[in-house]
C-alpha cells in the first residue's frame, strides 16, 4: 500500500483543503469501477505519478525513488453529504515547491479519470 510510504516522511507543511464535489464524485465512480489503487501517469508533470487509494491521493516523484511530493489525506465527507457538496481533507506538502503543482495535479487527475472511464479501462 502506497500510503505506508507516507509514514515517517517529514511533512514540510500541512493545510486544510477541500476537494470540489465533481472531482470527488469522479474519483468515487472510478474507484467503484476499477477498484483501488488507481495509478495515473501525469503527462502535464512528466516526473510525477499519482496514486489514488481509499484513504489518500499521493503524488510521487518517479525520478527520486517515488518520494512523496504532495498528498491529500483524511477525507471527511459528511455522513449525509449531498453529491454537490465539497469534501474537506488534509493536504500534506513533502517538498517546498509542492504548492505550485497542486492545481495542475487535480486537473491531470480529472483528465486521467475521465479518459479512463470513457474508454472503460
């Protein structure tokens, strides 16, 4: 399990974050269809790969022994969450430049999941 790689890795910064409802719902659809983990090679960030697990979304640097760069953890959907409501979580930065890739990672994730769901594989 990739989330075990997060254990013992020093966190540069930890922030509260919110996952937009459409992206969270897209991930849930993909997870129900394909299981977990889901691996996405991000064309927009050549050296980075994204692993989507049940409890965390982890971006690793492929060129540096898959060291974590950024991770979304501690998803906290409300028990009676509507599908239009965003989901709070924690965002861990493992590199001082990680905040600069946050938005691009989420966009690549959206594109990768949509592509995979549309082709069915």
